[in-house]
C-alpha cells in the first residue's frame, strides 16, 4: 500500500483515540487514502480495505476480537450507500463516519 493509505490509517487511529468528531481535514486525509483511483467515490473493493483497517484499529484500541467478514463489510457498505448507486460518495462517508464516531 502507498503512503496515502498509511497516512489515512494513522489518521483514522488518531481520530478514534481522540474520541472527538473528526475535522474536515482529517476526513479528507482518511478519504483520500482509501479512494485509490481518485475518482471521488469509494467502490466496494476500496471500502473493504477501509473496513478491514477500521476493524483492526478498533480491535487494538478496545482490546477486542471482532472478526472481519466480507458479508459484514458489504452490509455496512449498503447501509452507507444512501442513494443505492453501489458507490459511496464523500458526503455519505462523512455522514456515516460522524454517526459511527459519536
């Protein structure tokens, strides 16, 4: 993975550790690290990478042992994709992320 992904993963971990609503800048760093083809949307493949990292970081911070699953990632993806176009735009991602980190 490139440095964009590493930066995004580090920023995501920082946001969870701080337990505050992320800033716009933090959201952009996270988004840009997972929008691999820079087309302004996350497809299911890109979201799966994010969801794996999210679960890994959450497990480490909370001493958890939740196991990632393809089906679970797909279900979350569908929940975030409010307009049902099989992609997540930045607005959908931010709305879900803020809801998730409350």
